[in-house]
C-alpha cells in the first residue's frame, strides 16, 4: 500500500506541474489580448467615435469573420484560464488533505528526536543479576583484555597511540543482521529463529539505527547498511558482509571507522543479560571483539584496530565504568583488515531488552564523540 501511495503522489505532482504551465500560457495569451484591446482604445480616442476595429472592418471586410473568431476564442481562453485556476486550487487543497491523512496514518515519517545532553558525571554500577564474572588475562591501564588468539599481546601492542586522519565518517553494518533480544511490551515480535528475526525493527539493525541517529546528532557522517548477511543462509555471513563493506568503501575510501554491530552469541543461559546501571538507566554492556592474522589470513591492520579499541574503551572507562566488558582478541580476521579502525562491537546478549540496547547507544555515541574531538 505504501508503494501505491508514493506513485499516486508523484502522478499528482506531475499533473499539477502541467496545469501550472497551462495557466502561465493562458495568462500570457490573455495579457496579449488585453494589450491589443488597450491599443484599440487609444486609437479610438484618436479617431473620435470610430473604433479602430471598425476601421479595420471597413478597410478589410474580408477579415471581419476572422476578427470575430479571434475575439470569441480569446474569451473562451480567458474562461478556461479561470477554470484551470479553480482546478489548481482544488488539486492543491486535495494534496494538503492527502498529506495530512498520510501523516495521521503514520506513513509520512520524520527523523526521531535524539537527546544529545548525555550526562558524564553519573554513578555507574555493573548489575550482577543475570550476568557472569568477566574473565581476562591482560590489562592496559583500566582496560582489560582476554586474549584467545595465538598472538603474544604486549604492552606496546595495547598502547593506544593511534590517530585517525578521518574522524567524521563512520560505517555501521551487521554481519549477523537478524540477531535479536528478549521481547518486551514495547518491542514484542515473533522470532524467526532462536533469538533471531528478519524484522529490522526488532533486530540488532534497530540498535544500529539508534547509534546512527545519536552519532549524526554529534555531527558524524554515518553510513548504516542493513543488508541481510545471515539470511536466508547463516553460513558464509562474513564473506557476504565483506562484499557489502568493500562496495561501500569503494565509494567512500576515506572512511576509517568501521563498526560491525552484533549481539553476543546465544550461550548456555538464554537469560544472560550483561548490564550496567548508569544513573537511573539500565544499559546493555558492550564488548569489543578484535581479530588478528592468527587464522592465516593476511591482516596488516589488526594491531591498529586493537589500539583503536583500547583508546575508545579507555574513554568509556573514564566516563562510564563498566559500560564495556573486557576486549576479546581472536585468531579470526572478521573482515577487519579493511581499515585501521575496524571493530566488532557486541551489544548485550539474548537476555537483554531492546530498550537496554538503545540506551547503550546513547552512551557509546558520547564516548566516540569524546574520543574523536
């Protein structure tokens, strides 16, 4: 139904444009007639009681019928011009009514308002319920890491001495677009798999839209791709998402910040819901997953990616301690070879709600804004 409405609106606008052109032509012809009539009046003054038209009729009797036809046609055109003006007024009123009706039906959408006044001096506490104790085997300052790769992670590798040349462009995409969360009254949906849905309003893609809106409010240029990479087949998701990212970067080669937004995998406890209390709000915890070349694939950027993650998490720990869980480092490349600031960010787990994940994006955006000042 939405597609049909859009086509009718375009046809209506096209019709109105054609009508406007006809009105302009009619007005021009009418003006020409009025000018000729004016000149006839001036000449009638010169010749006394004998009109200019009468002189022509007497002088050129064979043109008499043509002049009468011209006068009749002029009156008809003028009358048609008035009719067209009335028609145009009616069509414009109809157009206003249609737009008002579509707005009432919710078809005409407006960009959501985003609250940019995000507090940074609030108390933050990790919620223990439905959580697990985070494990790690390395640290850099306040940042903890869990190295699951075959790479030796030294302090030098973790040192966040990285500067981006482009701090304004961000690409957000989803290798596992259908990942979803625990349903709530406001976000109630029908699962099409185990904590999965093809409805982008209830999957991790909706979380990506919130992050996009928040970042845009801070002046970032955001590209958010919601292509399905794990549907209808889950296998091969990373191969499909790589093609998507490469296509986007081919037209935006200056982009350096690339975020693959996920939800943590389904574990043995579906109620697992890593969360943190920030002020009066409950937010899903976040986690960086950084790939390496440990799996055998060339990956020249993995250390830069790791440094970028450490830099962001340092700022997050400063502003909102506990918002991030320890960084996980793995052998797989995860398509992060495409830029020097490419990361996976996992938002919550199956036990978290959409509301908690949307709240997290507000604070993540604030952290990224502070890092890129």
